[in-house]
C-alpha cells in the first residue's frame, strides 16, 4: 500500500531478472512525459519592435523584420529594463522589450547562448574565446561582423564551453 501511495512507475518481483529490468526501464522511458521546456517553432523572420529617438525628443516605435541568423548578440541595456540587439549588417536595434532569458528560451534552436548575466550571443557568429589578459581567469568572446568583445561571466563559462565542445556551432 505504501508503494502505491508513492505512485510507482513499474514493479519488479524477486528474484530479479535482467530481461525484466530492461522491460521495466523500456516501459518507463516510453510512458514518461519528457520534461522539456516548450519548443517554439523557429521562424524564418522575427518581427522586432524597438524604439528610436526622432527629432524633438519624440520616441517612435519601429518594427524590423529580421532573419534570426543575422542576430550577432543581445545585450541588456544598463540601468533600463530593455535590450539592444546587434545585427550582422552593423545595425543596432535599441530599446527592445523583453529579457535575456525570454530570448534564450524562445529562440533556443537558433544557437543563442547566455555568456554573461547581460549578454546572449549567437554561436554562429562566434570568432574566438580568449583570456582577458592580466585580469585573471576571465574570458571574452570576439564575434564576426562586430567590433565589440563581450565578457564571459565566470558562472557561464563551463556551460558555454560544454556547448562549444558538443559541436553546437
């Protein structure tokens, strides 16, 4: 009765047999619902709404239709709650609503990886990972089509390296 209160996935009787264990594990693998984050279909174009400053201190909202592969990096703007998106053509979309986590989750299939609490990069634009020189064990990344080098936060370095070694590129 106690076992049933715990909602067992399967049961085995003694003496244990390898074939019965394999059968039980196969049954569990087939029946267990995968615990993954929702997968969003990856769009061919993304509509990105951003704010620009026009003449006379007026603010205008523009919507850019962007090929997701053109996104080089996404950065959190300091002291304000919005993002800046660097595109491969050199354009920068400022004051985009959302968070780094929103973008990482929604567009995970595009190779976007968080490397710092305020930076998300597109791995297809990665040029190099290098030490920051005299600043200890910290690293920075250089990106194609971008003069900026971005810091890699120490808490993100191990996961970032794992993704690089798995051939996510």
